[in-house]
């Protein structure tokens, strides 16, 4: 997968300097592009008794795997051919350790980049009608950030396409709950794009299947957030009139 957004600059930014006084060794390795060494050392921290419960080592494992996946070093990429999925898995592990969201805001740029690549992967899987895979990929987004409305919408859509309508309804109910609770206000830019994509995708699908009232319900739910968006309004006019 091609590198979409360089993170070298964000790695040396002030955001990182304040967040990891205890793991400067990992930061230095990452900045020096010594990703494999960073991976080994961060992994060791996750296994040691004194540091296994700390959140940051898991995040460094995720970042090291991610940079390996994005690297132009083909030998390294072949050696770690599942690096991207591992980056997602360890991002989820980090989030479970970081129950108070201590580092989430400070590492927002990394999570944004990780989400962007994940969304591209899921979109490709959807285009190939590999809905079981896309469901799993969108689930990673929800596990990394439980407030990711678009992740829940598209996970539900994947389930809907797999004829698992009860599962789809559970995912969509969670999305509706988050919207009603005001979670949208805290979403990043790429999450808002996925939110809009989810609403449009679901409403168009429901409309073509004869469930226009449900489609309109979704569109009305999103209208306060995308009322000025041209793409959203085209769909809104076509379905809701």
C-alpha cells in the first residue's frame, strides 16, 4: 500500500515530545527510520512485567508496523507481509490499555493517517464485493474509536450486504445512538467523510430496495451536518424530494 501521508514531520513535532518521556528510545528509532529495531524493542516492552500494562509501547508497535507497511524497502515489506493488519491490531490493543484516552489526542495525526489508509482498504474491499473483509476492516475503525459513526455505518452496510440484517441493525443502532448523543462533534475530518459516505451509501441502497421511508430517515438524521454539502444534497433531493 502506498504511503498517503508522510508522518516524519509529525514524529518530530511537539505533540510527540510531550507524550513519551519514558519511551524516548522508541521515538528515536522511529524518527531514524529504524522501524524493525523499533518494533522489536517496543514489542519487548509489551511483554515485560513492568511495562506490559502501559499503553504507549503498544502504540509504538502499531506505528512501527505501519511504517514498515508504508516503506519502500521491499525486502522488509516481504518479511512483514501482514504489517498493516498488525498495525491495526496493536492500535486496538493500545486503545484498550489507554482507557482514559490519555494519548489519543496527542497522537491524533497518526490515528488520522491510520484511519485514512484503513478506509481506502475497506473501500477497495467493498468495490470487490468482499463484504466479509470490509466488515472486519470497518470493525477495526470502531475498535480504535468507538465514536466513529461512519465506521459503524459502513460495518453495518457490509453486514447488510452479507444478509446479516440483525447484525446490521445493531451496528446502525449504535451509529444512531452516537449521533443523538453528540459524538459527531468530536469526529476528525476523515471520519466526517466516512460518516457522509455511510449515510449516502445506506440511503441509496434502501431506496433501490423499496425502503424509501427508511432512506429518508437516515438522510434527515444527517441533514443537520451536511446540509451545505453538494454531494449530500444531490442524494437528498433524489430520494427525499
